[in-house]
C-alpha cells in the first residue's frame, strides 16, 4: 500500500530481457534507505518487488504482462521514474491510499503551462470515466492528484511547480502514456453495488 506521495525521482539505468524475466535497474538514493530484497517499491505507481540492491541502484524482475499493461514497457535508459516506498503504519498519509496495481494506461492529450501552474489532460482507457469524480483522487504514474475536470473518459489535473520538480511529469509530452490507478474506494463501491443488483 502506498500514498501517492513521490519520495524520489529515480533514473533508468537499463531495462533488458533476461532468460526468465525483464530486468529493470534504476539509480536511486533516498528510497534505498532501509530497503531490503523482497520489499515493495512503487515505480511510476506500479508495485514492484525489489530483486537486488546495489551501492547506487535497485533492481526488479518484471513479468511480460507488467511490461505490456503499463508504461514501464516504454522506459529507456536515462528516463525519470517516480519512486515511493510502501506505507509504514507509523507514517503519514499525505495523499490517498494507492495499491500499486495499475488499472490501465492513459494518454496525455494536453500538457501546458497556464500561469504559474501546469494543466494536464489525460484520456483514460474506455470506460474509465465511471471512476472519475470531480475533486476526487487519482494516481498518475504513482502521483496522488486531485481531479479538476472530467468529461467522459477524460480527466484533467493542475500541477504545481513542486510536483513538476520532484516527479517525472516535467519530462512528459502529449501522446505519451501514463499509468493510471483509479481511487480504490470507487472500485470497491462499484463491486458492492453490483452484488446488490444480482
């Protein structure tokens, strides 16, 4: 479980096909503190299991399905990634509850400065609009953000300069994919309501 408050922007060192899995190696500093093999780390919002820890890097094994269903498959050496260690029970919850299980990829339609802030509009996968609530929460590449606008399967958020400085969103461009995790509460409510109609 995560909060969507990015702790560090890491950098992709390599992403290669291995005999049994894809191996992702990231340069990271802060999130390595207290990290152990087998721990969970959110990478662009995807909950991954730490496979190796080096003096400057963290490594993960990825399934083909993870590569296919998330924007991790788009990663190239040098790319920035958002990193967050799993939630500690004695820690603060500054964002919202994020599971690290990506619901799908959205596509950036508009990303532009408007005054001091930036406006980001993303088209979610077909049918995703049912989980979008004005002033509700969404995780975009693992970042807890507040939905400012919704139209069908499209959502928009406003980004403050701090968010652009400490996450990978400043590197994004229209047409690129971002990982989306819809608010967990909405998905549970939908499941429970479906059960009452059966």
